[in-house]
C-alpha cells in the first residue's frame, strides 16, 4: 500500500473549503520578503511598474488573518520601509496603518467576492494608500509626480489574484490518496 500526497491545485480556495490557520512564521516571512522586494534596486523604467509589495501583503494578511497582522504591525512595517527607503519617517507607516484599518473595516465585504472582483477593491485601497504617501510628500515640500505615480496600484491589483492563491497554498489541506 502506498500513500501519495497531492499538492493543492493552483486555483483559489473554494468558499466551502476549510483552510488551516496561517502560521505566524509564514506571515512574518512573507512580510519580510515583501519588504525585500520593495527595497530591491531597479532601473527607473521598471520602478514605474513595481507595485508596493509590502502594501499588498499587509492588505492580504489584514483581510485573511487579522489576528496576525493589524494596524500595529502595519505601522511597524511602514516605519521599517521608511528607514529602508530613506524617506520621510512616518509616511509609509501612516499609509500602511490606514491601509490596515481600511482592510479590517472592509474585510467581510471583500471576502464575499471572487478574486477578480476583489482586485477592483484592492486597486482602490492601494490607490488611497499611494495618495496618502503622496500627500505626506507634498506637505513635506516634494514636487508632484507624473501621472504614472498611480500605475503601481493598478499593477498591484492585477497581482492580487495570483498573490492570493500563492499565499493560500500553505493553508490548504494536503489531499492524500491511498492506492492498493
């Protein structure tokens, strides 16, 4: 008798599927990975398209596992992003804390929709987060950016479905099939 373990499919979890709780180490690892992805130096042409990975991951965990990630974790990750990015201290912290609060407020509403409809709501939340960072920069004396400043929010919304599927993989139960 052999037991074969099949990995879960690369599709969104069925609403009726019971997911395992998220492990704290996995949540922390995804946040650190997203922070690293934000801080990787890229050429200016690629920077126009790079979404705020940390905002995306914070948004995901605030919606899926609000016990692990909330406003406080978002604030601390924002301060870390400010230090790593050498920007005005507190601008990302304020934006991520707002994003976490909005995610917790709209959590039940977002979860009712399929992933492609969630992406539209995520685009609005990411654009509001980017607008808040822009407002803090503008008040601090920075010039207004070009129209392409909000393109990463749209790219982040397009990445929402695959990111959700990838971050759900460790939570999905493994299916075992026994063959005789």
